[in-house]
C-alpha cells in the first residue's frame, strides 16, 4: 500500500540516505570535518549542513555516522568501506529508519572502470506470500494499514546485511568486521538522545509498548527517553560483533536469523502491554529457508540523459530511477532556464504527475525490460510532453501513457537539448580527476519498522511488505505491485548519481520520504541544473510533491511563496506538509573539489563533512 493513500495514514518515515565519496587513497591530514559555526549535541561530533573541500566527503543525517565515515576515509578506506561503516552506525543511532532488519538500494560509481553499478538489497516476500495476504479473511477487505504494519505479515526478508557484505567484497578494501566495529562501539558506549529520536519513540509509543524487547530498549520507565539521555543498545553491539566474528551466516542461516524468524512467526507480544493496541497482532509466514535463500540483485542502473548530464538511478523494484528519468526526459523538451521560477515549478509539477501516472500503472517488481526502456525513451517523453501545457495545469489524475514503441511525437526536442551525451561534453563543467561514489538509501519502511525488536538482538524488523498494493482496485488496470511469493514491493527510493558529459561524477543525491522521494530528488535536480541554485540552495529550497493527485503536498514556505501564482495556472491547492524529505548530496567541483550537503533544517538538520576542508 505504497501509494498516496498511505501517506495520509501515517507519519513520514525516515529512510536514511548516506552519500559517501572518496577521492584517492593518498594519505591526507586529519583536520576537523566541520567548519566554523558547526553545532552538535554534547557527547556527539559537531554537525554542519555544508562542507567544502577535498579528499573525500560524507553526508548523512547523523553526525556520529558522518564522523565514522570520514574516519574510515582518513585511514585510507574507500567509499564503500566508509559507506558501510556509516550505514552500520545509522543502524545504531537512527534505528527507527534503518538497520540490519531492513533493506535498501545502493548505487556505486567505480572510478577505475567508470561504470555505475547498483545493488538491490530490497526485502523480498516470503514463499508463503499470496496475492490476498493483506486481505482480512473475516471481512474480505484489506487490513487497516496499522494492523498490517505492526505484524509479522509485513516483514520482508532483510537485504541490508547482504548488501554491506557484498558491496565490500566487490568494491571495498576492508572486511565487514572492520565496518561493524565502530558501530558496535557506539551501540555499547551509547549516544545522546536528541529531540527527533525522542519524538520518533513518542510517535510509536503505543506500538512499541506491545513488545517487551522494544519497550525495554526504547521506553525506559514506560516513557520515551529524555533528550540528552544516553541511549545504549548492548544487544545490538553483541549482534554486530557476532556477525563480525562469524560472518553473515550468523544472520542468514544461523542463530540471529532463527531469532528473527521466531519473532515473525510468533510475534513476541508482551504479556502486559502498557498501552492499548486496537488490532490483533498477526503472525507472518517467513521461514528460515526464505532467509537462507535471500539473494541480492544487481540490475543495470536506469539512465536518462538530461541537458548533457547522464543521470543514473535505481531500477525495479524501485520506481525511483524510471520515474525521475521519465520526468527529466519530459522536462528536457522545455527550456526551464528561460522561464520564471513559477513557470519552471509548474513544469516540474506537471512532469512529476505524468511520470507518476506511468509509474503507478506500469512499474513494479517484474516489469519487463522493454516497458522500462520505453518509459525512459525520449520519443515516449516527447509524446508525454504533449500533455504538458506550459500555461495550464492538467486536471489530476492524468491518465498513464501507452509505452508501446509507436509514438506520434509532439513536443519537438529543443535544439541541443539532448541526443548523444558526447555532444554535450564541452558544455559542461568537467573535473580532471574523480573518485568512487556511493549513493545509498536504506530503510525499514515506517519510522520504527513493524515495532518489533528481535528479542535479545537489538534491531527492529521492517514492515516493507506494506509497500505492496494490498488489493487490486476493482475495475482498474492490473496493478503491477500486488503481493506474490518472492516478489519485492515497489519502492520509491531514488539514490541517484549524475555524471557529466565526459562520464565523470557531477552530483550524487538521494532522500527518504516514501513516495515523495521521487519528487524530492527530481526537484533538487531541477533546482540545481535548471534554476541556477548552488547545491546547498537546491537542498534548502522549499519542496512540493505532485504525484498525480488532486491534493498535492507542499512545505509551508512553498505554499506561501508560490501557491497563489501556481493556483492561477490551475494547480489545485497544496496540502501543507511540515517537511518533505531529508536529503544528502555531494557535488564534484573543479579539480578534486567537493561540496558535501545535508539538510540545514529538515529533521533537525544533517551532517556533511569533508576529509580536507577548503580554507
Ligand atoms: N518504503 C519506502 C520505499 O521504499 C521508503 C520509506 C520512506 O522513506 O518513507 O519507497
């Protein structure tokens, strides 16, 4: 139930994005990562949303994870080493967003081969999953979202640990044990609780109260931990250390996995829940065989050429790459740089809606390569662009297109707008030397996942399978995202790496935010590439999300800044949403220069750092 309906039923979850960049493995001095004016909680490294410099960069939502990633880079580790160490730390300090109980997508640019690779570590449905698994047999209708979420039914086979292991094996220079060690130390030593962490527990208090292991970890004395309290997780420290010693078999075929499967099949509901829960807590069908058979996939990245850049994204089961790519292809028919900001935003919103119509109709795990290729074809984009009236918003929802390979083509390409990326080479900023790049989005789906900490193991389980469409809507075209055994639920995660016309890294970015991830990434690209903003400006700018809906969302500053002007172009009123996304990004500038950017305000602000700050 990953589409818009769910968004009104829940608080936005906090997928974590860790963007990590290393340049070369030359020894570099170890200056402070943060610049002047950096702030931080007591007992925590300072955090700053923007850092300029050289030698490698890390941007995450969390200062401890960023500091650990930077430390790996300083000690000669590469981007993958640092990304995995940072991700493992986020599993400790951002446990409601990410961890080894979940999944994610990693996009990697290999500087040596100049290739972009992807890792699909998305959770998969167990063999026992059926198309009607989310239908209540008692009523014949879909389970309420919260009932499906806080259950064993929603737990997909986690791919995160395998992602870390395999990324290190293929591209890293250190073993998984080295990446897990600093995170285990943070888990044991503890870290200070901040207002976001406390609020996330408060928002989940009733669900967390249903399970002893979750309650004892996150509801000490029955209450969320106080801001400034030290949060420890010794079980997770032990889990990481056991995996470090024994390998990932301890999880996928060993005792940790056995405990995980037991929790799914017999949810460890407290005998005396300290808060009421309105639903029975259902068991899931995940087995040790499902866990043992989990396999990563390595799909070719999606690619869209946009104004001379090569935009690489994540293919299915994520819809991120194809939706961002199609929207960019549509936008490329128009010269946004010549428009007013309102007009450019109008184009952005309309292109988002068109791409979303196609994503909802055609994209899921198992969409054919032919359809994916058609959706990313410029001739298809030209046909879709016919529906984008530069002067008037189309009534929503707009219908999907027909990616059948036969295109009438209105919307002639702008001169020089696209074509062979090599032709654009000279038009673009080029650096003479770049490093490896990792863009990685990982999640346990909802903030707090399915609310079950695996007893004795210290990590939360995902509820990723609620990203499936629960039931085929009657009378509608077949939904590509219905549950099936072994299938992966459609995602919106959009880890994106942009290369310039010479094939060298220009920008890497991604964000959490459920279905709004696609629009956040798209809007940041438009801000940066078309609207002349710097990367920190493109990140900070107020966001809107039009996902082919008559009730689009926007942040309050967007509504006050552009709402009236966009209404005059026919856009429906925006539903004000406090925050959309929590992005991280790195831009490559000039000769080895780097700009690392995190959110200045959203989610309490993120932490960006570089190995060698510019003076
Ligand atoms: N489960 C969501 C997806 O894969 C991500 C969770 C979120 O960021 O809200 O699209």
